[in-house]
C-alpha cells in the first residue's frame, strides 16, 4: 500500500491511478506520509455481466396486471 499526502496525490494522480488499476491501494493523508488518513484509492469493482432472461420462470405476471384499479378516496 502506498501512502501520499494531498499535494503529492494531486501532482501524481495519473501515476497513482495506474497503480490502483493494477490492484494496489493508495492512502491519501493530510500533510505527507505521516499525516492523518483522509481517503483511500482502491480498484473499482466490476459489475457482473448482465444476462437477459436469467430470471425467466421465477415470476409470473398476473393476467390483470394492466387492469384499471378502483379509485379510493378518504377524507
């Protein structure tokens, strides 16, 4: 894990992002490597692949799905 201050992170952001893309974590601190941790850069999680029809058969749409509903008023 790499630890850098805010100023250094701003200066080297592209390099830090390349390192994060390879799986490394970067901690950004206030005032250099010995400062208080403010944020962490971690690799983004990839979304699972969407497969059309994956849940087919798990739910049945009722025949009256689009039927008009009665209006109810309460005063």
